[in-house]
C-alpha cells in the first residue's frame, strides 16, 4: 500500500516516500479489517479515530455521523456486541467526518446491506462533488454518477 | 495526538484488566516462591533478593509484550495508526508509555511489599523502587522492538523472549547491582546513573527502531 512492488506512487508531483506524514494528512484508508476496537463503544471508536487523524470532533458531530451510517441509538454499545456489518459502519462513519482529499477504499462494501451500499455511494459522490478523490476497489456493484468516475476492470 | 493513543490504550487496558492483573500476579507469585522455597535464612534471602525481583520483573514484562501490537494488528487498527498524520515515533511512544503505565508501574508499586519478604531494609527498598522506576521503561522500550519485529508470526511469544531477553542484560546488571550495593552498604549512585543513561538511550532510539520494524512487519 505504501511501497509499490513496481513503479512509484506520486502525490501532487512528489513521491509519497519523501512526503511522509504530509501525505497521510490527505489520506483516509479503509481496509479489509474495519479497524474497530471491540472494547470501545461505537462513539469512543469514532472519537479516537478522529483524534488520531487530528480532527476536532464535537459530540454533536459524532452523533450526526453515526446517525448517517445508521447507528443511531448504538452510540454507547461496545463494538464487540455489534454485527460485522455494523462494525464496518462504525468504520464508515470515519469517512463521514474526515476532511481528507484522497480516499483509498479497499472492499468497502463487504458485509453491508443494500441501504448501506447506497449510502456509501452517496458518501463517495458527495466527496467527489467537493473536489475530493477516491480510489475504490470492489467486487460488488457500486453505482456512481458517471460524470465524475472512471471504471477500471481488472481481469487476469 | 499522543494523548489520544495513551488515553485509548489506558481505556483498553482497563476494559481488559485481567491481562494487566495476570502480569502483576505472575510477578508477585514468582518473587514470593523464593522465600517459601529457601526457608527463613535471612542472610541468603537478602543476598538473592535483588536478582530475584529483577529477573521476575523481566519475565513478567515478557507476558505483556506480546499484546503490545498484536491486538491492534488483528483488528486492523494498527494499519490506521500507521496512516495517521503524525510521526510513527510518537505513535510508538504513546503505546509504550501506556504499556508501562498498565503493566510495569503496578510491579514497581508492589515491589517494596515483596522486598519485605526478603528482609530488605527501608533504605534498600527505596533503591529497589528507584532502580525499577528507571529500569522498567527500558524493558518496555526494548521489548517494543521485539514485539514489532515478531508481529504476525506464529510463535511470536517465544521469539520475543529470545530476541529481547539478551538485550535486557545491561538493565538487569545495573538494576540488580544498585540494589545489591545498597545491601552491602555501598553507594548505589554510580549504578543508578548508568541505569538512567540506558533509560535515556532507549527512550531516544527504541521508538525509532520499533517504528521501522512496524513498517517492515505491516508491508
């Protein structure tokens, strides 16, 4: 993800290795594993994630983000009691609060239901409309408005 | 940012306090077995006390090191930590500080009580605590390198011991030596100074090495 097996990754003209943390201030990554701590509550998970990315997150904003991803009323439930899909929604809430330019989303739709998939689509569209970028790798269908996106199909 | 990591790890440790408690109990039991096994020979007990307490502290810290990064690695939060917009040095520092507070500080606090079983004088108990306060951070810092290097490996706990215990030797010698000097009525200050220098060195260099090791393990 950070050191390619071939070639180089540039961000705004500079190699990401020389940019270091500067690149990470622009990046939000969503990986295979949701990155949610079992022992923390939904709310705490989101707050820690925001704090570590340097985002000041008010309780109000956090509640809104959790409501957006469909976790309203579960703010103080420990993440270990959530289902797999719900845990991924906690992680998705990070996308709703982050202010970064580039999103790397790896299999972001896994374990999500139809409404959640539609929500992810709208989240990405909103992000693109604001001038953001997103690289999405997925095996499921994700309908995005055509104008802003490019689709690469990888075959063996 | 540093405080978020420390805060997070302290809360996690509190919600999983059985882990931290098991380290503490291990330390207490190992140290307490010696007086029971050897019998009430005050002179002998007093002379082995520094070594016993320090070796038990080294072994106890082995128990908690395996968890330092493994849990975060499993649920994917380590990836997120590596991608946060701050030097990885600080992330590691925060995690090690939290590990010291939850796993090593309780050992330091209970050590004087265990020292009494060995018939140590008040003055010596004071030196024991000072040497542990200075020495246990080194255990956490050096241990974090081993924990990062063995991340994701199958027999990581055994590997950590093999990697890290030899590196603990200077701390053990200086730490136990200071307490021993105090028992024999000599001034332990020179050994305490040496121990402090090891602590400062590990504080400066270990997080950096751990960060490099983490990057290798994650890639």
